């Protein structure tokens, strides 16, 4: 028996996995794939949010958004006919939960738009020249357009997103109208407020507070400069675990907006009874049902109005309900019901807070039956 031969074979087998890994590492050194330049006769060209010129096929094949970007696309273009693929069957909502699908319910019902899983193999196999938003696909020759600019100010990001998405569907004029309308709605709040004439301004704190774990509080201020709010956090922004409760007591804000949690429960918590905002019942659960995230161009002006009406109730007319109803009816043809507005405004939770009665619906008096 040749023991030397057996040992040599065993050593070779032991080295195989390492050899395989070494060979794979060479793949990282390969150059980026090159694809033929688009034919200018069969494309139009736009500049994406990264400043890169992108070719959009003519005729336009449509957008395959992926489940995470469908909301932005629909909200900022109002072009559901261009959203030909959304995601895979497993991502199709079982019921309409996102606000945007209240306005476009047929998108949920149309199974042909939910047969496009976002794994690379499925996308490569089923792409038909669609515009994609997922950067993973760009190196494989798919038409990927970045539509979210580098974060600077909230308004700049929203405007940039609207502009790019409407360029994709070849309706730049409509995109500019949306930008102008967004800016006008915010300006209406600040014009009515006349901040330059207000000398007493509230200290405000946005707060996340888990009721079962006081060591993980998170508070921030200063994100509503247009409303002149003073920063309640000031120099107390360090995140210390042992002194969290004491730190927030030291801030002692005039108003608290709760990003997580409901106002009644917060105000009953014995930890916070010493806060001025709690004593005066100026704690409000954020209406994130209106505002899914910070770049929601529909609701950012509504949120601004909501905060301004609570902070300066004597300055602004109580017309938030009417503004919300008018906006969605004008832009989507959907008239919000009173129960839906109540849900958005978290009336059941916030009504016990100071000044929230200004948002109560006004029910018309019932008409008495006339005797014949």
C-alpha cells in the first residue's frame, strides 16, 4: 500500500475548497460589463437624480417599480397606466392598506401587474425593456433610473423625485404643476401664520417612547423650522441609558408629538407627570396615517398645517379636514369620508389632548321629514 499516494490525495481534497474560493475572488477583478449605446432614433433621454443621462425606449414599455417604489411613482406621477409591473404574487396586498391603493384599487385587482418577482433571475427572464428603480439591476444591462436625489432639504428631495419620475413618463409639464402645487400648499400655511409677527414660540419635542422600556427613549427637535419651533432638546441630545427619564424631564417641552405610542397612555405614565406638556395636555400622537414617510408630497403640507394649528391655534383657521378632503378629491377623484379623516387624525386617541376639538367633524343637522 502506497501511503504517500493516499496522503497526497487527501491533501489535494482538503485544498479544493480554498482553491475554489481563490478562483471566485478573481471574479471581483473583472471590469464592469459594457453594453451597446442606445439608438438615439428609438430613445428619448432624461437626466436621473444622479445626473446620469438615461435612455428611455420609444415606444415606452412602462415601469417595473418593485413593491417599495410603487407608492412614490403613483403619488408623484398619477400615471397608473405606466406602472405595468409592481412585484410578485406574494407581494400583492391581501386587502387595500396603503392609501395610494384607495385611489387606484384596480392596480391591486389586476393580477398581471403582480407576476414580476424582484429576484434577479425572474427580472432578467421577464424584462421587456421596462424602467427599473432597483440599482442592483444596472450592471446587468437593465434600464435603471435613480429618481431619489441626495438628501439635502425635504423640499429639494420631493421636488427632485417629482421631476425625475415625470420625465420618465414624458410629462414634465405635469411634474412641474405638482411641484408648484406642493410649494403653494406649504406657503399657504406660513403666509397665514405670519411667523415674523410671533414672538412667543413653543419648545417642541418629537418623541419615540416605548411604554414598556423607558431606557430606549428617542427625542429630536428642529425639523419644523418653517413653524418657528424652539428646540426643546438643545444641549441635551446625548443618549444616556441610565438618565433617559431625567434628561427628558430637563427638556420640559411645551408640546410633544409622539411618533410612536398614544397620547392618553403617555400622559398617564407617572414618569412624565412633571412635564409641562403633560400638565397642559399638549401631547399628540403623530398622524402618520396621513404621512407614511417624510417625502410624501401629498401629506407633508397637511402635517405642517396640523402642527401649526396645534402650536398656534389662535393664528390659523380650523380647516384641516376641508383641506385634506379637497386635496385628495382634486388630485385623485377620491372624496374622503368623515370616518376616514377621523382615522387619519387619530381622533379617538388625540381628542383628550388640549385643543384637539378643533378637528372634530361638523355634522349637518338631520332634515326632518315633511308631512305630505
